[in-house]
DNA sequence: CGGTAAACGAGACGGTACGTCGTGTCTTTGA
DNA sequence: TCAAAGACACGACGTACCGTCTCGTTTACCG
C-alpha cells in the first residue's frame, strides 16, 4: 500500500521527552506493584520512587492504574513466541501454561486485580484487552483452525465460545482463588474441552 | 471435646442495635454502588446517605467494600431456587442464565469489580466465594451427577475442571467485556462443553 | 436592651474542637513567620510543624495568611494599655513608640507585609484594621480630644487627617524602608505634626 | 578618566534581541496586573499571554514581580512634570493629587501591593524606591525649600520627617483602606501639615 | 424508678493521596 | 546565538476519604 497513510509528522517543537524518565517511571510502577500490590501503586509513590515530579507522570498517564498497566505491557513479551510443534493441541497447552504463569506472577496478579477494578470501557481496558486477551485468542484461533485442518477438532465449532472455554478458567481461578492455577489444571482444561462431557459414542 | 463451647451468651447490656440502622446502611451502600460504581462506595458517602455516624458502620464492617458486599448478599437470593426439570442439562442452562443476569446487573457488575479488586485472601473474599461461587458449583455438581446417572454425561470426568469450564466464561466476559454476556452465550457454553471439540466418532 | 438578641445558641453537636490543636497551629504559624518570613508561612509547613493534618487547619482558616494574622492577633496585646500621664501629647508619643516597636519586630514586619499583600477587602483585612489600626486611632482620638480640652491642640482640627498624619509614617517607613523607624523618629513625627510647618506667628 | 573604559563592544553575535518581544512581555504583565491583581502575575501567565517562552523572560527579569514593576515603571511618567506655579504649596498639592491618582489606579494598586509584599532589601525595592518615592521626595524637598525661601514655611524644620508626613498618608490609606483616598484628602493633608495642631498663637 | 451501659448522630482529628498550578532550569528545533 | 516551545524536578495548593476519637443524646435493661 505505497503512498497511502501520508503520516502527518507534526514535527514536535520544544524539548523532547526524555525516554530515561519514562523508563524510570515504569520501573518504579512495576516495583511498587510487585512489592505492595495494587494499593501501593500511587502517583505520589511512583513519583517519589522514580525521582520524578508528579506532573511529569500526569503528562503521559491519566492515573496510577494506567502507569501500572503500561509497565506491565512494556515489560512483558506480549507475543509469547510459541515454538510451533507438530501438534496444535500441544501448542495450545503450551500457550495456556505460559499465560497462566505470566498472570500468576506477582505483577500479573496485580495487573489482573487492576483490570478487574477498572469498571467501564476505558482506554486502559482496551489496551489490555488488545495486548493480551485478543492476542492470545488470535493465536488460539489459529491453532484451533490448524487442528481442524488436521482433523483433531471438528469443523463447524462455535469459535468464540470455544476460545472463551479455553481462556476463561485461567482468570477465573486467578480471581476467585478457589483452587490452584497450575499447569496440571491448564492441561486438564484443554483435555476436557477437547473431549467434551458427553459419553463417547462408539 | 463434648459439651464444650458453652456458648457464652454474653448478655448484651446497654442499648441494643437498631435493625433499622443496619438496613439503612445496606440500602445506602447498594444505591451508591448502583449509581456511582465501586469508587462511589465510601464510608463517608454511606454514612451521609444513610444518615448515620461513621462509627456505627465501623462497629459492624471493617471497610466500605465489606458493606457493599453485605448489601449485595443481603439483597440477593443466594439460593436461586431452580425448578428441577426432567433434564439436568436444561437445568444447568437455566442456572447459568440466572447467574449471568444477576452479575450483569448494575449491582452485580459492581460487586464483581469489588471482588476482583480484593487482592489476597480476605474474609470478604471467602464470604463471597461461599455464597455465590461455591453454592453455584455445588448445585452444578449435583446436576452433573444426575446427568451422569441419566447417561447424558460420561462418568469419570474431572469434576473440578468441568465446573470451571461451565462457570468461568460468565466472569470472563463480565470482566473483559470483549463480547456480550447473554443467554445465547451461556446456552452455547453448555452445549459446547457437553459436545467437546473433538470430531464425533462414528 | 433586655430580651433583645435571642441569641440562638445552636448547640454544637459532635466532638468539640480541641483548643490545644488551635494553639499548636497558631504557634507554628508564628514561628514560621518569625524564622522564614511571609513566604515560609504555608499550609503544609504549618501543618507539619504543628503536627496537625491540613484539613484541620482548613476547618478554621481559609488560607495560610489568615492563620498568620490570627497568630499575630492572638499573641499580641491589642490594647496596649497606656499609662495615662499628665500630658496627652506625651501619651501619644508613648503609644507611637510602642506601635513602632511592635510592627518593627520580626513578626510585626511579617504581618505588615502580609497585610500589604492582601489586596481587596477581605475578612482578614477587616480584622486587622479593627484590631490594630482602628483601636490605635480610637485611643489616639481620645488623647487628641483630651489635648484639645487641655488647650494643647487647637479645636476644629480635621480629626481623620490628623490621625492619619500621626500613624501613617510608621507604616510608610516600615514598608518603604528608606529610613530607620525608631523612637526618635516617632517623637519627631508628633512634634512636627503639633508644630506644623508654618512659621510661628508672634 | 580620559581614554579609560574602552567600551568593550562585545560584538553581539547571533540573533539580536527583539525589542518587540520586550514590549509584548511588559504589556502582558501590565494587563495581568490590571485584570487579575498581583496573584495573576505569573511567569507562565505572562509568557502565555505575550506568546513568549519562559526563558526569554528569565533572561531579563529574575521573577514575575520584577516584570510587573518594570511594566509599571515603563508605562508611567516617573517625572510628573509639574507646572511650577507661583505658590510652592499649591504645587505640592498638585503633586500629591497626581501621586494619589497614579497609585489609586488599578495598576498602581497592584504595584503597591507588590511592593508591600516584597520583604527585605531587594533590587526591586530599590528600583521602585528610586523611581517613585525618592523622586517625589526630591521634588517635594525642592518645593519645601522654595516655600521656606518664600516665608511660607518655617526654616529649621526636620526635612525628612516633614516629607514623610506629606507622602505617608497616601500609602497608608491605599494599604489600609479605612477611608477614601481622594484629592480632598490630599489637600487636607497639606493644609494640616502646614498649620500644625497647636493652637495659633495670637 | 432511677442508674448504667451501650448504641447512636455528629463531627474533630492526624493522615495519605489526589490532581493542579506555578517555579526556575534544561534541552530541543527553527530563524 | 537568540527565540519559541515545552519537558523536567520541585513544592504548595485545596479536596476527599480514611479510620479513630470524643462528645452529648437516646434507649434499653437491671438492680
């Protein structure tokens, strides 16, 4: 698509933002999230820890939660580069394990709480959804399609529902905490989803 | 230790608590949660709206979130009295629809956010889990067992995982908001879980 | 006027204000004014030094300047109890000396700056004017009237102008600082005002 | 000192300063002082209103108050060109009227507050004192001396005190605001100072 | 029936964090 | 090399709630 998107550059006047400052802020936010949980992530705390003025933070983020989310997004490899193996189902299990590990981490736990605490349709929510939920689902969808092609999964399945069945349990256990979130569980999820609950016809 | 726990009644001296005050507090909390979301639920706000002193609230609840949760629990029929029909699967669908409706309501949405925002293992969390999650799961388990007995569901399934597959998607859509949470969806969840993803053997 | 002024008492509900807190705030304000001048008198500074929360101060005063003025008014004997001597003129000189000393002090200097910085007709200004300017003028007026009776001052003088001539130079020197403000000066002011600039008729 | 001070011209390299910029800054400062009082005069406000960068202002003035004072000095005829009449006393009255009018203006009121708020011996203070107070006093002194020569004023008067008596009341009324500052008042000041308070000997 | 103890409203209090504004210094690009 | 634009560290602003406390008042019960 050459020539498209004229990319209005709007050359920025004045002193450019210092990337080191941005990095310090994100680092501070992540450290606070890790050490003190969601409630420890305050604008004042971040500013103090990063050695930065509050207005500097407000210039880029509207509130402390945004900073924490940015930090999470920045520090986390959103494309969790799966080594495609022969079996799409095995790949799915691998992806689920990684996701679970990521969100079960200190920071991940905090971000999950953060997301949950964010009511309504905010920019924050959209960013998170795009970076993690949708990306995971897109990958998952590709894997499922490959599985369909390989004959491991039946055609004509309701893709949206199937994907929810796969990814929802992770967040569910994370939030409710009624049972552990480990790789045995995520593997079981895939197995059970694959097999269904109906008795096998024979 | 038979006969132990003599149940020291500790005859209550002084003025007894006024049940109307308690009701006013819960009412105020619920109204605030409905109208202004989670952030509107503050101790001061509740006290002002209920025409009550702050210490009166602190006498019974440790923080504003607890009050909101109490209000939700109090106002909500936790036993969602299912009319048992002939088909356990149909009953399951019915239960899921009710759950979805409950949590998709203004108040339910608020409580969900509240729960999500509650990090760590608090009394609040436990109460919520007991009243809603575990109760739903217990009912669901009974239904599944009946379905097994009826031959609709295969024996030997991993019950914990199966229940998570059933209930997780509701919270997932509620929290992430990537797709609507309606009865069509909850029905599809049951259907897909039942059928599994594998191609039907013939 | 018996029976008049029904004096609606409006019994104060809730916890009464702690006079010790009030005292601590005023003390802190005065110390700051003394040590760091007007710019050192900040709400945050006062709160920190008094070991008091900011809202506690805002409950009684609208801004830092008010606190400083209150402190000055509180700590200062506004009725500078003059020992009435035989000569009203001598009494006037004595009063002027005291006034000059009061406002030339560290705190007095600060308050003067404060007053000057207060543009417009604020409550603050009115309070200050009432406590110091008007009180001084009232005393001065009495002294002048006694002097008229004693034949030391001519009758029919423009009292307002005369009083301004007496009190203005103190503030003038204080604010402009073009020449020292000492008792020699204040005595000279009285002498010159008394004698006038015209050559003495003989 | 002939030949000395070779007047190192320091050939100005680069872009020369734009005199229009200076004017814009002073104009903005004066407008702000007029419209919003002393507190409205901020570096940021001036820069924004003048369409000028903050450093440009800091290059010439150390703080916002200085700019405001400069603006006042620049826009104001400091030599209030008195038409010398036959009577020095009448000239004095005329001068006092002009002074009062000048400082009673919106801007003048602001500058007065500014001066008063300036504690300590700053450059600002000195500049103001030199431009207005001392200049007025010098003129006044000349007039008084002429009056002495004319026999209207007694010789041997304490000149410093006399001048304070003349000029102080203007600032006093301006700052305290207990009574109006009009030409009737300034005329009365002169009259009363001239006549003194003592009864006329006969 | 009168004392006493707790509940209750009101609100003061020491705090913490909020989000904004102004300061004075700096580092860019553009003229 | 000056000017504009604006980033930056800093610090104070005034507000909102927090959770604790001290009041005076009300309402039961118990002696």
